[in-house]
C-alpha cells in the first residue's frame, strides 16, 4: 500500500521475471544435491573412500580388491608326503610246543599248563602238539579247556585223527575275537606224520591281524623245505600284518629258515639276547622254535622255561599299528620374490 493508504500494483514484466527466477531455482537444487553425492563418493578423505565392487551382480561373488593392488604369491605345490605311525597296540605273543601237556614225570598237567600260560599275560598263544579228545590225555578238548581257563577265544587245527576218535594238531588262543580260521594240510613224504598250517585272523581293536601256527616235519629236511615253500606261497599272498610262530624243527642256518626269512623277520634276531636255544627243556642245545613277524615292530623277546613239555617257550612283545599311517603333504619352501 502507498503512504497515502492507496493499494499499489506490480507491473506485468515484474511478475514474469519472478516466475522465471522461481523455476530456475527449482531446477538448480536437485542438480546440486546429486552432484554433491557423486563427489562425496569419489572424492573427500582418502581414508574414507569407498571401493565400488566390480564383476557380477550383488547376488553373486564380488571382487573387492582395489585396481592396481599386488597379486598374492601362489600356494606352493606339495613335493611329497610325510607319514608317521598311527596309534599302536602292544601285543604279547607266546609260542609253545606243549607235548600234549605232559610234564617231566609223563603225566598230563593241563591245569599247571593253564596257570603257567596265564602267568605270562599273553594276548595270543600259538600251540603245537595239542590233543583234542584223545584217550591218552583223558578225552579232554585241550584247546577249549585252555581257552576257558584263560578266558580266551580258541581254535584248533586237526592234522591227524586217531582210531579212538581223538585228534592231534595245533591250536591258537586269543584275547581278541577270532574272525576266521583255515587249516591247510602241508605236503609230506610217504609215511610222514601229517602236518598243517593253522591260520587265524583276529580283530585287534579294529585292526585285522593274521596269526599262523607252524609245526614242520621232524624227520626230513626235504619235507620241511617243501612245507616251507607252501607256507611262503600262502603268507606272501596275505596283505595283513602277520605273526608266524611254532616248532620249525630246524636250525637258524638251514635252507628252510633262509626261505622263511625271505618273507618274514626273525623277532629273536631283532630283539633277543643270546642264542635263543629251546630244546631240550633242560640244558637246551638247539634252537628250533621261532616267532617271525611281518608288519609289526619287535620290542622284546625271551625264552621261558616252564615245567611242562620237553620244549622251552617263546615270549615276545610286539607293536601293531592299530590305526594306519597318518600322512600329510610336504610343501617345499617357495622362493620369495625380491
């Protein structure tokens, strides 16, 4: 309004100029806002700079490595592997020609034999000259009886039957379950006493172990060599760790033992002390009883002198790898870039 109270009016050109100015202002504000956002992403403090992902859409993997950063050295290639033994189980093994449990006075002393075996704290017992239901030893099933006394599993390999209905052969007693058993007749010359190879597979805490009981011919070196040749064929085809023990009826320097050592190691030679003589029981002069092994680790071995039989007994401590080897890759030290 004027000083005199009258109402004043704006000229037409003033209205047009005001409208144009307002329109330009409305256009400029969004442009400034968008520009500020763009420059705040790409510029500003370098320590706060964002790195835009490249590559596939956000739903897939994204590469967040800044352009121009150094490429990491590639991982070295394994040059081999290092294997160490797994957990081992200690085994105490006894091999003994028991002469059907006859004592020095000629009487059957089966209970004395059982208590003697128990005192040695074995896990496996390999027995030769064993009777089963023989009239001469009171019709007792000796393997089953000894197994009951020791609370062991037992098995018997019959190599000869008598007219009275009894049997004679070898036996195996085991603290561990017996999974399978096979008794193989060995070759012999006409008129020779039948002999066999008793093979049992036992489960030692989840690991299978083969145990072989041997009793070779006592009258003929030719027969023994033929029998050992058969044993070699059977044992070498067996992939399991093995114990081979018994009365071989031959000395360490014989061709028979040379063949035996070609497929199994002599435990006495590894950890025994002295000559290891086993017969006769009193004042022994010869070593004819053996404990061989393959796939185990000998720790200790002794010759024991019981009061039963005409042989001394073999006692050995062996370690069995019960969990397999643990193998890790070997990585060579790569050359660092200068």
